[in-house]
């Protein structure tokens, strides 16, 4: 059916089995699999009289049961494994729930919505449904009230649902990250008497040189809530996207800390660092608008990997230096990625590229020139790879790549220079298998150290080969000794 009618639309969803995919075919039939790693496609029951795609549909999964919810005209259908049933027949009403109804909300808007998305705050029972029309965005929770955002003609918006968090983005939506709104509302809601709100007001009044600052502070101190107020301001700053608001909250936290004995500074310093990093990557020229929660779950290592994949090497290095990450974990790793990208540039000569890489990397700890040379070789630039290997101080890293590039004689020279007999034996045995017998012996003649080591090997492993070596060298004395020993044995 899929081959004949094609796929009109697909949705990815997550269950306890893994990642699932549901599809709507050109025949207006639904099929799904609950685990793409163990692909078993299940066809859902047919919707009676469905002649065109539904206006919207979603996949719900609970208690190992996966169902499809879809809207057709004024009707809402629910498809499970065995049947298709009508749920509700009035689109102005928003019904929240899966097996049982949690709440109802009347939007009072007659036109059908363009999109609906279910959101939930991490580790809580606070839920919301975000509904979008042409000029309006509405966030409805399990109450009779809602939050409305008017949309202009040129407004765009999108839902983001990473692991364990959800947010809505748009150029004029303001503060609408759900976790953020719930965490910051104690400070920013009208007439709030939360400790953080009072501390923020105290700091603002202090800047105005007003005596009200002392009144606000006394009110917090009398309740012994000053540490909580400082912590609230620090936490709220993390969820703000506007730098001015962040600074205002952090100034309030810094102001409050002055009146607390031995307040641990780690949380304040760490938040300042995190916000500097977040504001840098949120810049429109970078375009990674992570929330504070996403940033913490992602970890700094993964963020640096994303910057490297976008080839934003200078910013990644500045972040590493600012956070004082170890060179091996930070700067060295990023420079290695930069060098591997540099060798792919075909518009510059091998000499220029090798020199530029060496100038930038130098003797930076954790840098492996052999890995960069391997990337150059994979890109078809063998001569560049050889030049880069000259900067590799570890012969044990040079030799295997030279053998892979079929530069066996150069590998032998590097192995002898290293003084590592095991490395020399590795190259010699490789040459023995690669070259014919005569060429192999001639190559060893030009490398006395290798020849001497190979003779020692032959004395214990291949005595007949030892006789051939003496013959080729016209070494009659050793050849006579060889025959004497052979006869004796």
C-alpha cells in the first residue's frame, strides 16, 4: 500500500519500547511501528468516510498501548488496535486527557487551529496544550484560564520538544519557555511577595538611592529568607533570554550576598559563566538558542562538538579558555578537528597547509599529527600526509601510517631512527611480505642496522634464509661456519 499510495505525512514518537514512527498514506490509512530497531509495521483501523487528510493528528502512547488521535471536520476520532471511535464533536472545546478527561477549556474561536502540541514540565504534574491559529497562540493548562500571545502578519513560531523540556519560540513571544515561566513567575508576577521579588525591588531602590531599599531588605531579613532570595534571583537569571534582565537579577543576587555571612559563591559564579556561554551561542550569527535546561542536559562537551561540526572553531576555543577546560578536553581537541578540516582544502599547496597547521598547533599537548596525516591520506593527499608526519614526535605513530601509504622504505628509516627494535622488526617483516626476495635483500643491504637485526631473527627462526644472505654478501667465512654448524647439528 505504501509503495502504491506513497506517504503523505509521518510523525516520530517515543514509547517505552523505543522510537516509533507513524505514517499517513495516500489512501488515508494510518500505519505505525513502536520501535524502529525492531520494525513491525501495524496497520490501524480505517476511518469511516475519510476522503481527505485530517486537519491534524497525533500519536499517543500510554501503558504499552499506542493510539492515533485525529480531527476530521468537526469530529475527533481515536484509533486503537481494533477500532475507530468518535471522541468529541466540537472543535471550540479543548479536551485534555488520554484514557480519562483531565479538563476542558473553551477557546471561543470558531476557526480550526493550525497546530496543537502537548507540553509537560519535567518531573511535575503541570501540563499544557499549545494551540496556534493564524494570528493567535494560546497556552491552556488544567484550569479555566489561559495565556494568549497575539501573532503579527510576519510572525513565525515553532515548538521545541527536546528530552524532558519544552519551549515555544518566536520573535515577539517574549518569555514563554514553560519551565522558565514556572520558575520565574514567583519573581515577576504582579504584586509578588516572594523573597526574590523583594530582593530585586530592594536592589532597584538602592540604585535610586531610596530608603525603600532598606525597608525591603528588613522584610526579607526578618523572615530569615535572604539566602532563599539570593538563590531565587540566581536561578531565575538562568531562565531569562534577555541579557538586561539577566544582569538585573544577578545584580540583585550580588546585592543580597553582601548581607549574608559566608554565602557560598559557587552558584553565582557558575551562573555568570553559563550565561556568558549561552549569550555567545544565542547570538544571531551563531544561531544556537539553547535554554539553560537544554544547555545543562546537553553538557559543555556536546555543545563544543556542535560548534566544531559547524566549523565555529574560534568561538569553541574562546569558550574552552574562558571555562578553563583542560587542553586535552578542550583546545587541543578543537585544534585537531580544525587541522583535519584544513587538510581537505584543495586550493592550497601541501607545503602551505602543512606549515599553517604546524604554526597553529606547534607542540600543543594531546595533538596527534599522525591522525591529521591519516585524514590527509584519506583525502588523497599522500605528500601532505608525509609532510605532516615529519612533525609527529612519536615514531610508533609514524611508522604504521607510512606502511599503510606503501612508503615502506621511509618507514624503515623512521623505525631505525627511533631505536625501537620491535618497530624495526615490524617493518622488516612487512617488507619481506611485500617485496620479492632479491629486492628485499637489496633494501636491507642499504640499512646495516636492519640487516643485522634480520640476521639475528634468521638465526633463530629461518636458518635457510641466513645461508642465502651469506651467499649474497659473498661472506665465505660465515657461510663456512653455517655449514659446520648445520653438519654438527
